[in-house]
C-alpha cells in the first residue's frame, strides 16, 4: 500500500474538504450581524461580498501554478490554517474597509484550499485505483451543513459573535492539525511551467464545470423566488426547494463513488446530466407543488456527481499539468457561481425568471451531449 492509498491519507483529504465547506458556511449566518454592526445598506453589503469572490478567483489563479511546482500539501496546510485564523476577524471588523480587506483574505484562503485539496484528491484517488472524488466532495457539503448549523445554533443562543467564531475556528484548526501530518508530501516538477493557457479538453472541462456550478448557484440564489412567484409555495416556505436540492446532492455524492465504480465516468455524466435537465423540466413545466418540488430532488441527484467526475478527468488528461488544469477548472467553476446568478437576474428581467431557468437547463444539456468526448479525450 502506497502512502497515497493509506486510510489516514483519505481521512486527511476528507478533513480538508470538510474545513473548506465548514469555513465558508460559518460566514453566512454572520452577514446580518456584520450589516447591522457597520450600519451599511444593501448596495455596500453587495460590494463587500464581492471581495470573497475576488479573493477566491485571484488565489485560484495563483494556486494552480504553486501546487504544480511545490505540491498540494503546503498549500492545503497554509490556506486551511489561514481560513480558520481569519474567521474570528469577520465578527469584529469595525469599518467597511476593514471588513472588505478581511473578506478578501478569507476568500483567498478558501480559493487556495479548494484548488489544492482537489489536486490532492486526484492524487489520492489515482493511487487507490477506485473512485473517491464524489465522497470527498460530499464532505464539503457536510461541512457546509455543520458550519451553518453550528453558527446558527450559537447565535440563536445569543452567544457573542466573536466567541462563536472562535469556537468554530478552533474546530477547524483541530481538523487541520489532524490532517496535516497525513497529507501527501509530494512535489511537482521544479522546472515545469508556472502557467499554461487552458486549451482543448481542459477548456471544455472548465466550461462544463462553469455551467454545472452556475446551476448550483441558481438553486441557492433564485430557486426561492422562482417557486414563490409561481405560487407553488408560500413566501415563508421559499427555502424548501433549496433544502431538497442540497439534501439530494449530498446523498448523491455519498453514494456517488459506488455508482461511478459500477457505471463509469461516461454514463455518470450522460445519466446525471440528463436527470438534472429532466429535473429542470419537471420544476418548470408541472405547476403542481409536490411534483414540481420533486424537480429539485432530480436536479440535486443528477448534478451531484458531475463536478467530481470533471475534476477526475482534469487530473487524468495530458494536455497540461494536472494541477494547472484543476486550477483552471476551479476558477471558471467559481466564475459560474459568482457571475452566473447576476446574469440570471439580467436575463430574468428581460424574459422572465422561468425563461431564464429554461436557458440554464439548455446550457446544462452540454454535459450529456459532450460526455462521450470528455471521457474519450481526457
């Protein structure tokens, strides 16, 4: 058994994914407190929230080359510890400028961790010889549930925001301390390029990741408005759609490795993409609440294993160094999450929100339509 295939190494990889999901989810319940503390309006808050995305994208662009040169372990360790260390400062920033700077660093740490841990996951999966990526990504989702739930619990019990973030940061630091000695200590090629322009199959994989992440972002930002405006549920139950989607996606990823081992990457992309598009059709075309809400379940199940497979294919292609390919895929994927929801808003203003979701479903059709090429060339 190689060091990459040891159970301890798999545990470390799962912990790193968990920390990434946990950290970003801890911030979400703090947003109203930050707005009240700084006495800012929605426009200023929106600009501040962009700092997370800006920091993430900038760090992702740098992390691919750094990981290709020095290996994933030092980047995971540095970004994981930084993410935990910066979290408490989000609860005490006294000015919009200070919060913006902290969010920029916070986003940078998250972006670096996302790229490096996916590079590490590809190495661990390759050494094991069996699919593992879906299970690794499931830990990100579980970390998100845990982080948002724990922070919400503390705040509902009127625990001071600084104390709450310090406790959550302590959990993250403990997880990173357990993971650190168990991560792979590999190094990249010292003389390799620090930048390779994405092309060919890597560009296609990145576009598919962007579309898939866009669908996930739409579920988070627009699904409640879609089903409440359509009269499917009351405004107070607007979040039920995303809850169903998130549960289905997490369940799909927990079962995904066994599914991929059984049917392969091609059928996973073909079947998963088709089921997700079918979910959009059910959601948009059937105006009966129980059936339409079932569309969220289909979208979550169908999309759950698309991104893990795309990461696996990026790690196995030969057009460019795997670390750079994964960096490009992650960066464009996050662009889908960051820019996509705003684009949906522009389209919805012009043609209506249901039509915008139909366009999104059409874009998602790219996944099953290109599944054969992706799994043949990558």
